[in-house]
C-alpha cells in the first residue's frame, strides 16, 4: 500500500498541463507525479527536469535513455521504475529482443560497444558507494562526447531520485507498467512487489 495516496490528475492545472509530457513516454501520467503534486512546486520542478534530461541533444537516443534508466533502476531494486523504463523503451522503439536481453547486455550482441559502455557507467554510477573508476571513464569516453556523458549521467541521476521516491513511497504501479514488466522482465524475476 502506498505511503501517500496520489491526487487526481486534474487536481492542479499547471501540473496537469506539464504532465501531458508523460502521455507520449508512458501513455499515462505516473502515480509518482500525482503524489508529488501534493506539493505542486515539487511536481512542476520534477516534470521540467525530466523533460530536460530526456531531450535528445546528441547521439543518445530516447530508447537508450530509457534503457539506461532501466539499468539504474534494476541496480537499485526499484520495481516501479523498472516497469516504467521498460515500457518507455518499448514506446521509443525498443525491440522485444533488446528489452528481454537488457540485463544480460554484457553477453548480448544486440547492444553496441558504446551502449555497453553507457550501461556499465550506469551500473557503477548508481551503486552505493559510487563505483565509477578510471577504466569505466576511459571506456565511456571512447564512445561518447562530454555533452552525451552529461545526458547519460542526467538520466542516471534522475532515476536515482525516482528510485528513492517510488521505492520509499511504495507508489502503486499502473496497469500499462505492470503489463510491460510482466511481458519483458519476468525472466529477471521482476514482480509488482509492494507497488500494488
């Protein structure tokens, strides 16, 4: 059961207008945002940050950003964010093969060396304590420029916030996210868990 009950989507007009961003990425406004809007300034700031982080300014694609978010969320154990990121990756063109294989990216030929470097960076940067070292930095810089590294770390950091928020809040998962998790993540022992 959620720690705090989300408000309705039309509770705050400014938040509601900004939250239309999620209709493209997920097909619905997430319950996490509906909970944040209890303090509208937090919801507005979060949505604005989310939009900025997910904007594509370089070669990091929308699908890759969602897969980086998935790796980050799986590493920290946030089932809510795992389901959301895999759903968004699918909506942004992720093939079923890539989505089913994301946690096995190291051995998979479905991912480029550049993607593997970004995913290793995501794992290291989302670990506590932080595990980014010279070898990970060197490999990352072989494939991505400074602006793209900023985008990648922006995604990792955004999901660090979301992982803490949703895992602590036990945010209720929406039907579309549950379906995506059940479809693409069951072989990785994904479950709704406390997000019912």
